[in-house]
C-alpha cells in the first residue's frame, strides 16, 4: 500500500495530492486553533499573570502578542543552551531587551516560513504543468527562506546599531572628559552626557542613561559599567569601561585616565580612517570596470568604428 501511495505521489496523482494537502491544512489549522485557544483564554492568562506576580494588562506590541501566541509550544520551538544565549545576545545588541524578545523572534521566524510556504502552495495552483518534485523543492526553499530571513534582518539591525553607537562615542568621550575635569563626579558626569546626547545620538544617550539609573538604584558603579559593555558589545566601549573600572578600583584620577584614553582613541580613529581611505582604490575598481569603462570605450572607439563602417560600406 505504501509503495502504491509513493508511486501515485511521484506520478503526481491529483487525488493523492489533494488528500495530502487537505490533511496538512487540517493539522495546521487545528494546531493554530489550539494555540490561539490556549493563548487567548482569559482564565489561563490570569493564572499566568498571578504566577509571575503581575497585574492583568493587554499586550501593547506586536512582539509581545507573538510571544503570547507561541507560548504554548515554545518548549518545542525555542532552542536551548548556547544557541538561545547567542540569539538573546544578538537581540540585546540590536536593542531588543524585553523578556519576550527571544520568543517573539522565533515566533516571527516560524510565522514567516509558514506564510511563504502557504503563498507558494497558492501560487502552485496556477502552475499545473510544474513537476511535483520541483514544487516540493521550491516549497522547501520558501520555508528555508522564511527561517533564514529574520536572522539576516537581525544581523543588519545589530550592524546598524553598532555603527550608530560608534558614531556617537567620540562626542560622548569628549563630553565626559570635560564634565569630569570641571569637577563633576562620575555619576553626575554620565547623567549630563546622556542629557546632552539625547538629540544627536539617542541610542548612546539611552545606554548611558541606563548606567546612571542603575547607579542610582544602588548597583555598584563597576558592575553598571560592565553591564554597559555587555549590552553594547563594542570594543571601544569595553575599553573605556575597563579603564574606568581600573580607575575606580585603584583610586587614580578619572580625568587623567579619560584624557589618556581620549588621545589613544583619537589615534585609533585616525588609523581606522587611514585604513578605510586605503581601501577606496580597491573598492572603486569594480564600479570603474562595470560602469565607466564601457561608456569610455563607446565614446572613444565608437566614432572610429562608425567611420570605418561607413568607409567599408561605401566600397
């Protein structure tokens, strides 16, 4: 029986394909209805909120709603161990630090993969001549694309946020040096820097404001600074945090340490600028070959080719 079913499936028997599609749709929508029933059950939601010690409140963001939808099956969908920690770290670098960020991320991956697969199954109805093997191959490709696209988007978000933090770091370092040299303490200086950078560099201002909030809450200054390096994941910030931690530990002058680090940072920034300038020639090679050289040859050789064509045509 299984051999007959396999042979019918490979031959593209429409009856077998329709039965399998109906069974797959039934399983999918039954699972979706079960998840939604468990998620939007008011009694279940209230018990969960009482268990975590919170008050009843509606979900305010799409990510939070997606995390609630995937909650009944998150132990089957979410990875465990090092992979989950790495994903949480990447989300933290991108600025998503809510408790439901990991669940919402994997819920988005699963939802996008299923949506792309369903779209392909709908499009396949308008392509009756396509072979079954190719249909399955494209469907698996659509599902894989849905699983991989959120990771690519997250990497771009991390790179963009790192670039924004890196652009604002020199201004923050200069302002911090000026504030400390004017007589402010480290906490007050960081708070003033956060206030001054709110408009020009809001991402870095938010990170520094979180450091000052942790210090005012009673967290040790060294721990709060290390948390800043962990949240951002930038080597420049990590170097500044290490310098300030050593200064606080050994009791040396913060202003002198900041001035030395500021000079060292300017040297490293100049080195990065020189490195980027040295790479310009290599990066311009491909645009020149692809865009400029063809037009140059057309302009330089084109008139001569036309004259030669006219001369040989006249003979």
